[in-house]
C-alpha cells in the first residue's frame, strides 16, 4: 500500500464514520439520551475534522483527495452501537500503527497519524468504560445515567 492509498483510506473511513456517529447521536437525542448523544456527536465532529486534515495533507503532498465515504451500519441498540465502536477501534489501531512505517521519511504526516492513534485509543478506552458500566449497573440504569438536559 502506498502513502497516498493509506491516507485516502483514512479519509474515506473518517468521513463515513463521522456520518454514522452523527446519525447515532440524532437517534440517541430523539430518545432523550442527551449526555450520550452529545458525546457521540463530539466524536462525529472530531472524525470529520480528522478526515479534513487528511485531505489537506494529501493536497499538501500534491495529491487529489477522493470524494468517498466508507459505509457503516446504523445501529439503534445502544450496547450494540458501543460494541461496534469498540470492534472498529480495536481493528483500526494496529492498522494505523503498522502504517506509521510508511511515513518514516515524512515527519508531518507521521506526527498527524500518531495524534490520530492517541485519539483513537482515548475513544476506545471511553467505549470500553461505558460497556463496563452497562455490565455493572445494567442497561436501564445506564440509560438513566445518559439522560440529560
């Protein structure tokens, strides 16, 4: 895989995942789960910004970004939604870490991807924490915790 191909895959994935999280946040908000919806919407916004950074970097490198987004499922069940997010992060982290070697001669892009890895690890930790909370207090109590103003 080339540097350009990898960066285009990142952008495509983040644009799609941003849309998935945006829809999930809207579904959660409609159910009154405002705290969880706000967190998921913040994740959507962060992914959108990450995709834009990748496209900007592609342009800086003399490449033309593609207008594409990865398709992701829309999941109404909260636990399944979080489990899917967890699975995606667990799969993405090693792929991004492995791809770092593509950018040994490009500090700017390598640093950007290192920041993405840190953000993804933080998100994975957050998701795992919420799945653990569901396991400890049950879904009904979790949903009560996620109700907000």
